[in-house]
């Protein structure tokens, strides 16, 4: 791995224009796994076999994303991440066209899983740019790139709600495939090339993920924290369109998708959150984030049937989840600089396993207990995440083995 480290050191630190362009690329890359969320009731109406089971679309997309993280992101440590990203974007384009043309529910579910599996480009871009950043700017760079991820969530939900309401859910997938062409062009022209000078075999690379889990306590803590926080976040967002279609709101896809705009405040706050991670330390920021998430779900419990209460709860949820994500990724990148892609793989696999679990739970809990059930689930998950970090010793990198 010495050759890999020297390659990074030979590259200049990314400037603001490069970081911004790659944050934009992250937005378009991650957007593809969220287009379905405001459209779930409409998709169930169009494919009757999905009636009562539309949440499976979101669940399988998240499962696919977790598998994509596990199988593709480790390649960023031994192959030029730019080339890997370009290949994944083109595969994602084909999967989106598969969703648009799906003749039945099984075909749509399979294509949705493939969309998720090939949508992991941002998780190659973030560690690549983080590795080029100086230690003093790393938190801010990570925060800005995560702003791009958040913009993708905002953009995806809002756009898909509007497109779905006026032209149908299939049109949204066709548009998403077209947007992937723009993403490929952006990566081709603007992402720094990081050629790798050899490396271990793919099998050895995957085996090293388990070794990182065993030897890096900061990775285990961050991964479990992220899993719990994102499970609550995903549970609410998966059930949101269905609950908003009912009394007292009776909202269609466009209005449900417009709730994505709530994330704008958190999006603007991400660079500040990154600087706080540099200044306060990741563990303090994680604890603050879990407290905000718990408060958000408590507010949801009492105010979900009032628009102001619902908007306030979702705003706090976005800010708290974002603080936890920035802090967790900042501390894992610092723990093993030469293995950032693989550290990110383990972390984000756990993170989106939480997302898939939350998506599966969200629909069932909402159907059984409505807003109150979702709120109770979210509070419990946030308190558990906070307890893990409160009682864990201050995370220090483990002694480094010769090869990981």
C-alpha cells in the first residue's frame, strides 16, 4: 500500500471548483435510489401486484445499494476510482431503463435492486477526494461532498414527485437515465484520475473488509451508529408518501415529494457541520446528532398531524442525521488513510443495511401504528445510537497490521 499512499501524496489538494463539481456528481449519483419514494402509491396503483407491498421497491433498492457498496467500492483502493465510477454510471443507466420498461412487479423489483447496486459512485468519489485533502481541510471537504449527497436526496424526491404527478412514474425513470449521461460526462471531464500501482487480488480485497471490522474499533462504533440513525430516517421517508396520502393531508406525489425541500436547511449546514467535526471532534458531534434525532422523533409523536409539527420534526431529523454522518465518516477516514475506500465500504454497507431495515420496518409500522409507531421506533433507535457512543471509550485507531 506504500505505492498507493505515494500516489495520493503526488496529487494536489482539491480546489473549491473540483470539490463543488464532485459534490454535484455525488448528488446525481445517489439521487437514483430515492426517485421511487414519493411515487410508491402511484406505482402500486399501476402494478396491482404491489398493492400493500410497494415498500418492497424502496427496501430492495437499499439492499442493492448495500451489496453494491460491498462488491464495488473496495475497488477504489486498487483501481482508478474514476474508471470504476464511469462503469457503474453506465450500468445504472441500463438499470433505470429496466425500471421504466418493467412489465410487471417482479421485473420492477429486480430492476430496482440493480439500480441500488450500481448507484454507489458517490461512495468512491468521497474517499478519493478526502484522500487528496489536507488534514486541516478534510472535515470541510467531506462535509461539502456530503452536501452533494443531501442535495441528491432533496432533488430526487422533489423532482420525482412533480414528474410522477404530471407524466407518470415511468417517465421519471426515463428522465433519470438521461441524467446519468450528464453524470458520466461530469465525471469524465472533472474527476481527478488516481491510477493505482498494483494491489491485492479482488478476493484478498474483500477478505480485508472483515479484517478491518475486527481490528478497527472506531469503524465498528461508527458503522453501528450509522446503521441505527439511518434506519429511523429511512423508516420515516419510506412511509411518508403513504401516510401523507391519508387524512388529514390527502397529498399527491408532487406535494409528498416537496417535503424533500425540507432538507435544504441541512444541506446548507453541511459545510458548517464539517468544520464542527474538525473543531469539536467526531464523538461529541455524533452525540449531538443523536440527541437532535431523538428530539425530532419526539416532536413527530406529538405533532405529525399538524403541518408545522411535521415540518419541524423532519428538519431536525435531517440536521441530526447529517451531523452523525459527517462525524462518523470523518473519524473513519482519519483512522486508516491508506484504506479509505474499504473503510467507507464497511461503514456504508452497515449504513444502508440500516436503511433497508428501516424501509422494511417503516411500511409495516406505519400500517400498524401510524405516525406514533414511527415516532416511537425512531426515538428508540436514536437513544440506542447515543448510548453506544456515550459508553464507548474515546475512539482511537487500532494498531495497524502490516497489510489490510
